[in-house]
C-alpha cells in the first residue's frame, strides 16, 4: 500500500486520514496541518519523509513562471529542500494544467461563458497561465498584485503590464528576499481591502484561492459572482452560500469522498508511477487527466445557477422633438432655431448610457441584461455627414459597451442603415455586431400576417397561396428584400418597388430561383398600383421623405411600416382611418416577474423593437457572433432567428400604430370603415 502524507500550513482542525484506490493501487492518505507555523512544517517534513512514498506540501506560495521569469518563494524552497528521500510536490504544475483545462471546459460546457467577462485576478502572477487562456475570450482582465503585494492603489489591466510588474518585483526580491512586499503603514490594509473589494464588486469573475476570496470579499462584493478557485470544502461552500455566490468553479476534482488539495493528488500520481516531478512531463500529466476523466467541479452555493448574458443596443433620437423631450430646455425657449442648433450640437456628443436593461429570462433558464447606449445624431444629422461620422460614434459606443462587459452589440434605427449597414462597424469593433434586420424582417411579416387575419378581408385557402396582392416599397434594402422573398411564398402576386429598375430586376431573378411559380411585378412607380394592394410593406431609408400617396391605398389594406424613422408620419395615417397602418412587428420579451427594468422607449411594457430583440435572442443563446450586417439579409438567418426567438419565449407584441396599441375594437372599426369605403372605391 502506498502512503501519502500532506504537510500543510493550513489549519490542523481540517486534518484527515483515509484509504482509497487510485490508478489501480491502494493508498493511505494523511494530512497534517501546522496552523501557519513554518518551523513545525519544516520539522514534520524532515521527520515524516522516511515514513511515506511521496509528500505533498500544502498552503504554501507556489513556484510559478511569468513571461520569461521563474519565481521561487524562499520559504517554499526551504520546505521543499528538506525532503530528499521521496518525491515532494506543492501541486503547482498540476494546478496550472487543471486551471487552464477548467476554463476551456466551462467556456464550452456553458456556451461562450467567459466572452468579454470582467475578470479579476487576486494574484495574476500565481495564475499567469490561466490568465493567458482567459485572454483568448476576454480583454477585460484586471490584476490586483500591486495592490495586495505592495499597497499600490492601482490595478494592472493587461498581461504585458503584469509581466512588467513581475520583472520589477523579481528585481526587488533579489535585493530584499523577504516573503512578500507588505507595507507597514497601519492604514494600508483597510485601503487595500476597500480597493480590492470595489474591484470584486465590479467584476463578473474572480480568480483566487478560497482563503484569498473570503479575506477580501463579502456578500456585497461576491453576490452573483463566478469564482475560479480550488479545493472548495463544505465550510467554504457554507460561506459562499451566505455571500450568494452564483458559481464556484473548483479546478480541484473530487475523486474521493474526502476533498483533497492538488498537492495530495499530485503526490499520489508520483507515488503510483514511482517517479519524481522532474521525470513527469506536461504531456504525461495530460494523459493522466484524460485517463481519469478529470473535470472541474461546477458548484452552485445558492442551489441554483443564473446564466446571465450581457448585451448593448445602440439607439438615437429620431428627431429634434425627441431631444426636446429629454432635454431641460423649457418649451417656450425651444423654438425652431434653438432646436436646430441643439440638434447639430447633440450630433457631436459622445455616446452615453440611456438605460440599464434587466429582468429578461428565457424559458431555458438563460438570462440577459444590458444597456441602451445613445449616440446623438438624428437621421437628418447622420445624412448631413459622411458615414465615417456615424461610424466613429458607433465604435465609441462599442468600446464603452466592451468595458462594461457587453458580449454583443446591436444597432438600432438609422444607425443600422448608415453607410454599408454595419459592415464597417463590425470589422472595426472588437464586439460582435448585429443590425437586427433578420428579426425585423421576421417580425414585420409576423405582425402583418396577424393583422390581416384579424382584419378578415382576405380569406386563406388551405394549401394555396393567398389570393391577394402585396407590395414591398424599398424592396432592394436588406429588410425589404427578405420581406419580398417571404411574401412571394405566401401571396399570389408580389410587386417589388424601388428607384432602380435594374436592381429590382436582379432581385426578381433571384426571387424566381427560390420560388419559380411566383408572380413578381417590378415597378418604380408604387403609387400607380396602390389601389390594388391588400398588403404593403414599406422598408426605405427615406428619413422623412414622402414614400407613397396614402390617399390612393385600397380600403382595408394593411400597411406595415418597418422603416425608422417611419415612412408614414401620423399626419398621413390620419387621412385614411379605413387603412390599418402598423409599425412593424414589435416583440414582447420573457421577463422575471411582471415588469422589465428599462427606461421608456415609447413602447408598451416589456415590448422592444424586433431589431433589439434579435440582439437579446443572440445573447440568451450565447451566440456572440456577427449575425446580421450589410444590405443582403439572408433568408436562412431570418428563419433561424425566428426559431431561436420562439425557443427563448419571444412573442409577437400587441400590434401598434402611430397612436399606440391597436385593440380588437380599433381593428373592428378600421374593418367596418374599409367595407363601407369599398362600396364606392375605384382604384385610380
């Protein structure tokens, strides 16, 4: 039987002794704690090395490498040097391998879990390899080494800065080889605790030993956090539960009934193989890890796990009137000249957070929270400048979102049509970008189909296309082209309207490849055909220009206005009470409780624009990728986002118009007026 002894600087009241089978051999494992008494630990190691097959040394400062430098703690070196008869280990090399493996496992198992997380390392030097792995998924890394070790009130924010600090500390340690650099000023520990505690509160993920985390953290700073640590005992779990920790990732596997440290596990490996640490390569360790199927423990101290994803969504004022509604300027002073000057000034303003968004929960259990970020330009101001003007502001918003921890960013309203419709922004942004046009297309037709059903003026025939005519104005745009393709599958006759006949004919040819039996008519004069249409979709970027003559629209026609700003202002809609004009398909979100936490965006409670819903759906799904950009929205993505939306509990919201939500009574009134008007109607 192999005998393993672990001498630890930890508390003696956690000592244990047990027998087990490991790597096909019988083992007796014993732990001896020395309550931070290094002299006693040295004496125990010297005395016990002749009574075991391998020794583990626990709760000591590990030997580690940062950049090109190797750091050996003098006290750890003294303790290790006393063991000369059997293999001895602190488990440092095994710990580093398991840490990196744990990060990759969780990233895959929980679906891009660490993407752009704000990660705080209580010791970056001791976790250098893991920091490099996490840097593959997030640039938001902070290291508390100078704060904790030297009392310097400044966090490190990059691996290169950590390497530079480590070289400096190494040089100081050579001159003054003490255990660690600890300031002697009495007030410094409180300052350190406050700085580290604040950083822990701001972080999403905290890396450190259990004792380190509990030394600096409390319920205020640990609630809802993810911890990456090792050797989590029942006592630690109790304290983590009190602090409401969301997830504790224990890189130390529990292979036995008793929780043991990695120094013990490493010593057992060395004894089983009967070799020293120098003879065991990293590849050998990896083979053993694979053979034992070692995985990190994912612990949920509160009993449940909140898988929270984070997003940002860009909005902007649609007109000077929007600016006046949120500005402190009294109405009596807000004349046309003042508002025009304000509109121009605000266009140059840096982006800012308009609102936090919290309380979204999918039926799958995934949660999403985020921020609405405002850029100042109205559509008129964006059109008055080159696309680069808007690109710069969107990229500034992206950098802001990244620092806050957003994992994907959506472009709303006019920001998604400026220039190349998100392509340049997606290329330059380090965050994945989506315009939301796939879900906007889906939502628009979802709403239009529901509106036509409720109007009841076109009777569907099972298995056949609707015996009706429909038109898409702005058909060559990204939303318009997808809308046209979908309508060609459902309607007997589809008119595609725009300014360029050549581009429209290319679209028609492409549509016929998808739907060979479709009847598609190209027109550059939509007004000439409005009197025959049962449904019209407007999807232009006219920014206030007159798109159609509503007086020529057929009574009872459903017009779906997906443009932002709207193609049809309230003054135009008011001319035709016998026509149902809806503002595309807004989406009702699945929320925790009854109310979404978000400032007013001029929509009913818990309802958002479909383009924003696309960003949220992708966040809930953990799909942190560039999804919809450019002017050619892909039909496959429209179908995919629609299905993902259903999976995550998205619903078509109450149909809205320029005056708010349409009730059943409102729609019945429009239908009645349409039937009356049709008695005398003649298409012009």
